[in-house]
């Protein structure tokens, strides 16, 4: 079991918001879990690859 919380996951400010990856390819589960917040009034094209 993998347990992570906001205090242990790095937040990345990508210009139009914040992104956090709770599961990544290196976790070896075959998928990722990401929390992304987009700032109001911005437009962003988002693409997620594992």
C-alpha cells in the first residue's frame, strides 16, 4: 500500500496553476494519480502521460 498526503507530495507551479502527482510511473502500478488546480481566468491545454 502506498500512502501519501499533501505534506509529502511536491507541488509544482506550472504557470497557470498547481499540480501534484500522488502516484507516478516509478510506483509501478500502471497508472498515475494527479491533482491539478487551474487558476481562474487562464486557459491551459493539459496532457498527462505516465
